[in-house]
C-alpha cells in the first residue's frame, strides 16, 4: 500500500512538473482577435507614451492577473470614459473606435446611470426563483425589436454563455448535436463557444479537446476568397463563383445529414460583409435539412451596422439570435438569446438558470439602453455617418496604394492594409505602425486578422468627430507608408 501511494505521489509530481514546462517547440497561434501586445512596436510606443504612474499600475496588473494574449500586457491605464472618449493616466484623450463593441450609447450616459441608481434603490436584486418587472419589461421590448417572430428569451451575464444556451436549445429542438460554423469566427471564450469559434487564439493546441461534432467551413471573404475566386473592388463575380461559400455550407449540411445548427455572425466583425443572397441561400439549406440557423449578433446588433440587427440588411430571420456587449450600455454585463416560440421545448431541463439571469439592475440597464438608442435616433445616425465614413475611406483607398480593401456597414468599418494593391500581400507591421501613430494622434481602434484596421465607433459619434478621426487615420497611413518607402 505504501509503495502504491509513493508511486501515485511520484506520478502526480511528474505530471505537475511537466505540465508547467514549456513545449520544446511552442506553437504560437496566428494573431486574429486584436493586435499583438508583445511586439517590438508595442514596446517602442509604450516607452514613449507611458509615464511613471501608468507603468507602476501596468506592472501591478501584470503581476496580479494571469497572462493571456490580447490583454497582457495592457496597452495603457484608463482613468476616465465619457461619450465617445477615453482618457489615460497621462491625460491623453482618444476617440474610442474599439470599445469592445460595448459602448453603443457612449460611456457613462447620464440617463443610463440614473436608471441604474434608481433601480438599485428600488430593487437591487431578485433571487432567481422570482420574477421582477424590469426583466419582463426587457423581454417584452426585445420581442418587439427582434426580427420576425423571435419572441422567447433567456438572459445571461455574457455573450459566450448566451451562445452556449443557443447551442443547447438547438440540440434540444433537433435531437442532434453537430454544428457548422466558420473558420476565423469568434463566438466567445467558453468551451462550447470556443468549439464553434474558428480562431486559433481561443481553440488550438493547449486548450483542447473541445466539443465533438463542431464542423467548420471557410467563411465568406470576397477580397480574400478562400476558394480562390477573383474579385473586383472587393466585390465578387457571382456569375463566376456561383457563391461557392454558401454552397459549401449546404454541401457539409447534406453530407453530415444530422447537424443541429449553423452558427455565424451575419456580418463578420473582421469585418466582412456577405455577398448578396448569401444568407438566403444558407437559410434555405438549413430548412432543407432540418438544421437551426443561429445568428451571433453580439458585436453587430442594436444598431452597429445601421440597422437594429445586421441580419435585417439581408432580410433573413434566424431561428435563434444572440446579442450582448452593447446591451448593457457599456456599464453592466448582460446578454440575451432570442428564439422562435416553437423552440420552447425543454421546460423540464435547466440550461440557462443563471444567478443573475433576471437581475433587476442589469435588465433595467439593458431596457434603458435600448430606449436611448431609439429615442436619440442612434441607429439612423450610424447609418448616415457610417455611409459618409465609408465614402471617405473609399476615397482614401483610391489615393493610397497601401489600402487594399475598404468594407463595412454603418459603424462596422474595416481598412485592409497591404504592401501594394496588386499583390494583396498583408502588411501587418505597417498596420501596427499606423495604429500607434493613430494613438499618438488621439484615435483608438483595433487590428483584426493581423492587417485589418477595424473601426467600431459608438453610435453617438457625430459626422464632425468621424471626420476628425478619419483625418488622424489618413495622416497616420500616409506617414507610416512614407517611412517605409511605400509612397
């Protein structure tokens, strides 16, 4: 017995030590969700931009938090956020065209802060066994604004959890467990959400094994078509490609034969906009094989693309729709899953019974956020100012050879940086240089997929502020390209 215990202890010690050891040939995942936070250019910028107070707080952050890509080390220290602006500990102000897509109504909206404070005084919490008026009021409002007949709801505290609730619902309704999703997609950091996601950063190497049955196909991406078809000014020749990207979804659905759901972003947050008719074709394929269609509108919903939901542009209603991020008004975390009434099929089980599901404070915040979006015409503002921005970006593309493609809708905008238009070679280092020059000029955004400048401003941004931001961007692109002899 003693010998057996000794062998067990030795095995545990060996496994513990070997797990802590680095791999002999460590795998570094491709950068996709945000720019590198450990590059030489980041260190160079930090050396000139960060003062003693900022550096002390960042050092403490690095000491206290587990390290992970994208968020460690942090960029800087934020001390104030108001409207479309953030301010760092050095006193520099930035127009925030990133905001994790949570700042739709701007930071610290007075009406939202008052609603939250009033609700905390009235009813700060409701145990999950009880209902409360703010929760039912929010559910009623979401049914009113959601596409088609999506009118049954569950709330969670984050988008990743909401995605997993949607997956459970699809399984329960179909009796199947497989999914089809897209490479390069992000659906959250939980095990289920990472499984259907398509970014190495969240699913590969150390993190697996993940859920079984999560099939992936190449996404729509007309400027860089994974199937090799040419494009003209970022647009496909549908007579030539015959929408192979949609046909491949149907092909996999038919070959598998027992898929529960297709889950996807209706407009990819990279961003990429689907070719005309793409979602209608996928919707029909799902219907033909009995699969659910789940739209992840966590970053794109509630007006970001100039419609209340991105799928409204395509006239396609999913079976389940997930929203989050901006739903809490940039203050409180809350997400929601909307479903067709016919999917209310698992009442004997509990797959979304979260402690804060019907929290009166978070649901009041979400309801007030939607009311602010409606009352202040923020969806319309995103459509109008976004169209103006897209036109300006296309003008920049015509004049600057390092801009390979411009794409977007509303306040979901992407500028792809290349070494030259002919080769389309991604210019990741140039894109990073542009980012830090923009930060020096007072504009914050993120880089996606290594070389795409991704601009997602809050819906409150005015045309004057947008023009100011684009002036900063154009100057930074010009200066960075000239410094490398590309202009």
